[in-house]
C-alpha cells in the first residue's frame, strides 16, 4: 500500500516537473514503507534527507524556470517553497527527537506536505505552455544538488546531538 498514489491531476504537462513530482511521491511512499516496517530510525532520517535534497533541487530548478518565463505568481510560489522546506526540516527534526513515533501523525504530515502545495501553487503551472520547454539539467548536476541539500539538512541535525 502507498501513502500517496500518482494521479493524472498531478500532471503539469511539464515533463521534467512531472517526473520530479512522481519521484517525490515515490520517496514519500518509501518513508511510509520504512515506518510501516518499523526499520531503524536512522534509515527513516536518511530517507527524509533524500526527500529534502530532492525537493530542494526541484524547487531551485522550478524557480529558475518560473523566473525565465516571468511567471506572475513567482513570489508567492517561492515563499511556499520556503515554507515547504521548513516543514520537511521540522518533520525530520521532530522525528529525530521523538522517543515514540506517532506513525499516523507522521504519515499524515508527509501526505499533506506534498498535496497542499500541489493543489494550490503547482496546479497553477497547468496549461503554462511557454514553460513546457526548458533546458534539461544533467543527472550529475541534479545528483550534486540533491546530495548537497541533504548533507546540509543532516549535518544540521548532527550538530544538535
């Protein structure tokens, strides 16, 4: 069972963005499976770090695309990206500091975290034909961006221990 199922309504029509959204859903579902299987807390934290890294890179690329095309709701969309990054940091920190895990609360936070942004800000990207063609990013650049953001999140957590 998955926490979030990919639905056609999540498609923006922008191939790279849609791929990254599908990958994010896969990662959220991976955390869900880890929690369901009651694996080591460190594995869940690492997976949350992967989500943070992936979403940081995704947001950076999405914001570049919005700026390039003079997207009229850029400031609001960017502010929501910042809020979402804060939320995933909070989710990770709360999980790191918890003695007992409220599985249902964590799963609900992860599901809400993705779906609320998508239903509000990302849904506006639907039909933005001029954004559908954008420069692809190399896999190595994307991997670097993801790993860098993940390291920043997890190192921040290490400094509190």
